[in-house]
C-alpha cells in the first residue's frame, strides 16, 4: 500500500506549500492553509457518456488553431421565470456550471426546486443531500407544480452513485443541493472539507463540459457572507449567483456576481409567498412607498442595475448629535461615499453637518452602487436637515463631484422613460446629459442642472 502524501493548500487562492505557513506568500492571507491529501486512491474515475441528447460529441484533447475551430451557436434553455433568465444573461447555457449562494433559510432550495418543476419540456434531476424524498415532495406540493413536472428526485451524497444515476436517467439539467454535502471516494476527508468541495466541484465541472449538461450547485455561505469552501470554487464555476434578502421580509434579490455568458451586474427580484417565489416584473412599484403627504428626508432616485432601470426611494435622517462624535450610518449605500458627499456639502456650501448624526437608508433592502444616486442622497440629506419636504412627483439622476458639479450619467434616456412610465412630473439630470437628448418626445419635465447651487435654488428657494 502506497504511503499517503499530503500538502498544505491556501483556502483563498489555492497556493500549495509542503508545510504549514502562517501567511500565504501568494495572496497575503493569514491562517488560510489547511492540510489535504495529495495522492488519490487508484479507483477508476467515472467515464462520462461521449454524447448527449443534443448530439454534441466529446471534445478532442488536442490543440487546434483558432480559425479552424467550428463554432456552433447553441440555443439556451429558456425558463418561464423571466427574472432568472435575465440574471443568467438570456437563459440556461448548455454545459454551464452555476453556483448559487445565500444565507440559511433565504429560499435557495425553493428557488432551485421551483426551477426544476417549471420546465416540463426538459428532463431535470434534482439531487439533495440535505432532505429526504418525502420532504422534497411536501415542498413540491406546496409549490403546486409537481403534477406536470418532468423532474426526478435523488437523495444521495456519493458522487460515484450520483454519476451512475445520471447515466441511467440522462437528464438535461442537474441541480445539486448542496455541494457541501457531497463526498468523493477520490479524497480521504469528511464531506464539506476544502478538499472534498473542490474535488466534487471539479468532477461536476468535467461532466458539465464534456456532456454539455448544465449543472446548478447550491453553496452555503460563511458568517462574512462569502461562499463556504475554498475561494478557488468561485473561479472554477461559470456563473456565481447570490440570493440575498432578509428572512423577516418577503422580497428576495438574485444577483449575478460573476457570469461568463452575460452581464455580471444584473439582478432579479422575487416575492416570497406561501406558494413559492413570485417574480416581480416591475420592482419600481415596491421600492417606492405610497405616502399620503410629503415628508422631509425622502427622495426618489432613477438608477440602473445592469440593463434594468429602477426607481428607488432614498431616506435620510439628520439630527443633532448627543455624543462628542457624530454618527454616520448607511444601509444599502457605501458609507465612504456618504462621508464624501457630506464633506462636499460642508466645504462647498456651508452646511454644518460635522456635529450632526446622519442616517441613510435605501428602501426595499437593495444595495446600490450606481453613482447616479448621489443627487437623490444629497437632496434627502438637505431635506431632512432643513425639514423641507420634497415633492413626491420629482426624481433625480446625477453624479456629484468633489467641487459640487453634477456630472453626467450613462443611459439617461432609459431613466427618463422609467420615470415617465411611473407617472413622475419632473426629473433633475445633469446639464451635460442634455447633449443629443430630445426632450420634446417625453411627457415629463426634464430639468437640467450644472451645479448643486442650481438644484438647491430650484428645490428650496
């Protein structure tokens, strides 16, 4: 019997070392090395089928010059869920490996089972290592989609047994729930360890690429919100989706963190109901609260998330500080950028905010990175400090510079069209966005401003 050899690998970047090290010399991460078995057992690696139902042959393992490679435009698998199609970049790509992460209880298993049940024209294999067949059947009955579904259920954790069932069923789509429960006989360690997660993912990746079968794997997350397991896991897969939201609220957000087949800035919004997840086709309506009368500290921003225009509500509260140091708190918005905007207001326009607490909240639980929301943040802060309400029929789209200028933002026409569709009377944009813009074709008042002084005089007099 051969002696078992082991080495130490960095969980963050995959760097290999012969002994344990406190700091990784590659990525400079501390305490990231774990011991793994290097020499695998001599058991035979599963042989994948050389062809699939689509007739695609197995890739040849030889080099080919690029202009001689024959490219076949494979059609994507479209699901009835338009939000899911948008986040993936237009549908499920054959042979893709998709990783879905999220907090416990957020609805990852519900989303995947709902996906498997919603495409009856495609044979789906749902593999669970966490639930029994009876539990999955109960959830399927709650979703009310199991009668017409072409979905097979398998409760198994061994990859060798899973691939045997795959050869028997020959599914078109595979769902793994979750990757941390699988174990491979090639690695002598417990399920969920770094080596097991990496090896199981590698086997699924080889299978997906050689058979052109899309595979979805559900991954647990750690306390800091990252995918549990080695960081190499996110590099191995084609797409990384993050399922976000608060378990105490009904809305969930599916965000693309990495996508080799589409935009990595798209998101889909769902509403958690008793019968499953309902896609929200018009998120602007849920992001804007319906108020009977105007209140101070509230403004509406016209933002873009990927290719999707949205109207979101920005809420600010400015109050006198009861302590020596003023508090700066933001939810859904970058705190450093908030501090920058507060410095611009104090330095350029004389607003005394250094001795006041400032709290900022993006309604609806969204995390916003679009710089076009700067204008709405500024307006909400000044409205709260001066206790002057802003008209609910106005919206804002503009980036604020350090000198107080209002900079142009991209795709301004989409923002204006979304504001017009939702019934807003006016939108404040940068003066530099009006070049080539035909304002006559819109039924909304477009109010260009170049500096914050112009905005303040128009709103507060």
